């Protein structure tokens, strides 16, 4: 049964109000702990939950990076503009506390990985390092940057290499064990969620759907009988 819904006209909302509705609705969101280097080779690490995989051919991931309050670029965006490279490190439940350290707004001269006790491992296809403790890392080259207004840009990166912990992947079949990955997701506010509550739901073919027994088949409400116009009976004269 359909329930009542509140209507929000985004044209009449502030940026903060839109933000709160979006991060509370689009959940859970994967978290990218992004590592980059600046022009002097200094490493920066910062987490982003406006992140996802958009394509496999080409292999494209997207980052939504908000500018600083004065519209200056954050270190991640600036470094990607300078080097056109970055690495996405997947955040597991074991890394959440140290990921949160990397979210502290340190000056550009501070090495977040050192502060968080994380290990920088040299990249293979890119100049920026990956995080040794991350269960998976995606080395990326900038594919396209979209400037979205004055406050944010969307960075598309082409994945050129992946590093996945050996116990979390079947290398021969390219199958990733999500339970071993133990990734976390971002909810609204300060909320996070694990991905341990897992179940399979196979996509059906048309034949599967047509032959599915209840309760798999959705019982649709009965169609109302068509209204048949009745001929008007003329009164006898």
C-alpha cells in the first residue's frame, strides 16, 4: 500500500538542505580513501563518500570533491589537476578509525597516512601510493573533470590497475569475495554501515518471471472491469 510522501522542491532549498536530503536518501554510499601527491611529491590522503564506479569499458570511477568554503581547491582536487593521477583505496571495517583520522583538515604539509599509522606502498602505474592496509586499491588516471557550479567538481578517473588482497580475490576467475573485503558504507550524518548483512537476489529472465510461483510473483491488484455503456431504454409511449 502506498504511503503519503513529503514533497521537496529543490529550487526553493538551500545547498545545506539539499545536501542533508541527498546524503540521507542515497545510502549506503561506498567510501574512497583517495591518495594523491603534490608537485613536491608529498602524499595526501582524504576520504570521499560521493564516490562510485560508473563504467567497466572503459573502467571509470567518479569522485565528487567539494571546494573549500573560500572556493579554493582541496588538496585532492589540486593534486589531481597537477599530476592527473590518484588512487582509490577501499575502506574496510578495520580501517574506519584510521580513515577518520585522514578526514581531519590538516595543513597540506601534514602526511595524513603517517598521522593515521597507515603504510604508503609505491604505485605501479601511477606516481601516487596505495595504502598497504586497504583490502583493495584502484590506481587511476584522470579521464575528465566536470565543474559543477562554483562549489564542487566531479572527477572521473580511468582505472589502470587494481591491487586486491590475496585472501579477498580468486585471481583466476576475477571473483572478489565481498565478505573478506568487509567494506563499509556511509550513511547520513555521522553514520556508517557494514556490508555483512548480505543476500543474493538473481536477476530473472522473462521466462523466470512468467513461470515464477507465488510468493515470488507479485500479486497485482485485480483490474477493474471495463465500464460498458448501457443503451438507454426509451419509455413506452
